[in-house]
């Protein structure tokens, strides 16, 4: 798979994942919404680690820095 996420995008996703997990584990958000936040957090963490977002591939977005050829 071709990488389509830049460093800023990955950092934002990781910060959001940490915030969502904190909301769940401090029991600020519970029930179904809590489970949705945990699932979204897992997806954000996994996509950040592999630098590939399947949704970006479907809609043609690429936030990865372009390497210049010399």
C-alpha cells in the first residue's frame, strides 16, 4: 500500500485517539458512544502507525509530503 498520510495528519490522529480514550476511561463518556469512541481511537492509532488511510485512498486525498527529485 502506498502511504497517503503526512506527519501532521498522523500526529493529529494520535492526539485525538488519546483524548477519546481518556474520555472513555475516565467515564466521562459511557455507553454506546463510549464504545464508538474506543473503536474510532483504535482505527486512528492503526492508520497512524501504517501511514495509510483507506478512506483517503477512496476519495483521492494524499497528505504525505511530496519528495522532490534531484
